[in-house]
C-alpha cells in the first residue's frame, strides 16, 4: 500500500482547508495537504472506542476534555498567527486538552496536552515521521502511538530539552498513566481485547 495522496503544488493554510468538500478528510502538515485514508477499520475504531471509554468518565468534571476524531487541531507557527494562516491542521485519533482557552468552536487552537494516533498501513509513515516532528516542535506534552499489529503503545514524553525522549514501549499486560485527568490508568489488555485476536 502507498502513502496517502498529498497536494504538493503549493503551501496550503486553514483558509484553504475550510473550503474543501465535507465528504473529504484532509490534514495539513507544514502547508502540505495529506488526504486521509478511507474510513478507519473496525479494529482501529474498536481500539479507539475502548480507549475513550476508559478515559472519558475520569475527565468529566475536571478541567480536561478528550475529543475523538474528526476533531481539528490547529498548530500555528507563531503566537501571533491568525487562524486562517495556520499551515498545520491535524485530526489525531484522540486529543486531550486541559487548557480550556485552546478549545474553540472549530476545534483546538494551539498545542493540546496529549495526542493519540493508531497506526494503519496507510498512515504509518506520516504518524511516525511528519506528525512526530510536528507534535514535538509544537510542545505537545505526550504522544501515544498505538500499534494494533504488535499490540503495543509507544509513549513519547516531552523532555526539558523540548524533544521527545526514547519511547516507553508498553505491552499488552501494562497499565499506562494517562496525562489528562488525575489517577487514570489505561489498561492496554482491555483496549486490545475490545477487538479480539
């Protein structure tokens, strides 16, 4: 399988993105438009659903919120950049935000606290290369990459240097402390059990 289709003819912004048809899903990374793969698989959606079920009840009533894709996260290049000029708009599978000022009618403006991507053959390179660099550069505190094939979760945490350190690779018998909410432990075995073998 190849990479998702990209528009490389010019640099795009959120102003362009908002004009594209509603039945097409795109992401912008540094002005490059990436066509999202077809609808996620039932396995992907099962994992995402179980993760949301585990986390959502514990953030209710706190200052943190979690959002499922499609949910736009706009990552400006500078603090003064207007919404229409933003060249990076992504839709992580799950987004955790604890700063209410970042939540807008259209999504999230600025770095959320936590993003989760579930790998698929069509998004693997983008998630591990382009999005990794984008999330690190924008100071997203924690980035989880869920690999359904190996049933592992790679947890990248931002270090004092502003870079992600080596990932903690969590296997199916582990519980991971969730970076949003207080005292939430994500049960990986339950997350993968939701989709069977």
